C-alpha cells in the first residue's frame, strides 16, 4: 500500500519555487510571443513648430498605410507598431530621439525623418547601430552618399533642380536670386541649383539666408530685391518662411517668378498664401494625390478614408509610399527578423512598382524614385 502523506515543509517550498519559475517562464514566453507578433518602427519628425504640417501630414499617410497592412494580417501575422517622436525640425532634438529609438532593441528601422538637418543628425546612429534608415523626407546629397543602410524613396534635390533649371531656361529666365535656409538643407539646395543651372545658362545672382523655423525675411528682401532684380527667386526653405517672403515681395512690387523645392510643402504653402499661387512653381516628387486613375493613389485614398482622413495631399501621399516600401522590405526579409535581415530584405526588392510609383533597390543600388513634376501657376 502506498502512503499518501502531506509534503514536508522543504518540499512545499520547492513546489512553490517551481510554480513561481513556471509562472515567470510563462509570462516571458507570452511577452516573447507578443513581441514576435509586433514589428516596431521608430520615427522622429516635426510634429510641432513652424514646420509641423510636414511631419504631421507625412506620418498621417504612413500611419494609414501601417493600419492598412495590419488590417490585412500584418507582416506574416505580425502587426506594425510605430514609435513617433517630435523633434520640431531641430537636429538636437532629433539626435535625442534617435538615441532613444536605436537603444530600444525592439525597433528594427528608423523611418520617415522629416528634413535634412534632422536626418543628418541620425546618420551617426545609423552607422553605429547598423539600423536601416528608410524613406527620409529630404532629397539632400548627404542621404545619397553610398550607405548600405539608407533607403531613399523620393527623388533627390539635384534631380528636382535639373527639372526646374530646364523650366527656367524655357521661360527665358537667365538670372535668379536664391533665398536659402541657413543650414545643411539650404546649402544642399543652393548647390543643387548652381550645378543644374550653370550648363543651361541660368546664373545665380544675389543670395540671402533665412534662419530655420523663422519667418524673419526682411534681410532676405533687402538682399534679393536689388536693381537689377533677378528674373526669378529660388527658395530653399519651409512653407512658413517661404510664404512670408513671397507675400512681402509681392507687396513690394516684385513681378518675377518664385521656384521652390518639393520640401516646402505645396499644400501648407498654398494655405499660408491664402490660395494665391500666382507666378509660383513647386517641384513635386509624388503623383497627383487626387488622381484615382493611378493605382497606388487609389490605394492611398482608401487607406486615408479608412482612418477618417479625407484630406489628400502630396505630403501624406509621400508618407504612404515610403511606408509601402518599408512594408515590402519587411515581407522580403528572412527569419529571424532583425535590423540586419530587414536591410537585406529591402536591398532584395529590385525594381518595385507600387502601382504607378517605382523604386529600384539592390545590394549596391538604392535608387529612389525618379518621379518629378512641376506644379505651376501663371
């Protein structure tokens, strides 16, 4: 006969310890399983300050895409989770945000940084932590230098400048003034236009700077609207300072044209100008966000409507497109999914057609879209 006696005190302690370890193991397994079912993406962008419309609208489009992907089952069953931090378009804050993001082992990629100075602040972390940097909202040369971890989606500022310089020449414009932001973005735009215009006979005359996140443009007016006045003024800044300059230049009787890189943000610039886009040409690096005849635009509009956003603009479309590229890179990544495998997955995409918008990636080739159009008003 087997005697069923009560366990001794030591045995009870052992059982309690075993039960505790089992519960802890179960909690860890549950957490690991949850982590395996989530893909974390880190972003730093202007969500406040004078450039806030750029960051808010870009990530409105990106978030709509991520939700669209999650509603369709995510990436191999894992849902996309976005960590979006505000840098107010200031590089020091972008640096702080980036450090926080890269030190989180869950974050597999840095995505959708808005602006040249903020993206530049992130690059040392990209190199040190070997984390993919995807879809920055900038076309500056510093992002086009060879780097196996940087995956641009939009066209470069040099490509935009070439198209605008050709338009200037066609309109008989031979001498321009330049208002440029006093930072890396401004210098990148100035150099791009100087190099694009020189072979076409478009020369740069007077230049002036404007501080980042500032609408103080009087010094620029004094420097640029001198006799003989330039036939056009090329602006390398955001919508707030560009609008302030255009309004005051018009008030002073300036009758030339204005040109701007795509980063200005056509829609917030239009709003800041009271819908008056006369004598203004803005480069665009995405298709018309209202053209449902383009497959990817129709998908973008549906994604935006699904999140209750019926405002379609070029900025949010670019965010959506960048998020689509990132999602495709994740789908092409092999297990185990980590920063290294994601970089390989993105590089393996080859020629990717999202439905009327194309990018081309390879191990040594991270060619962004070549799409550029000009939006002009008489």
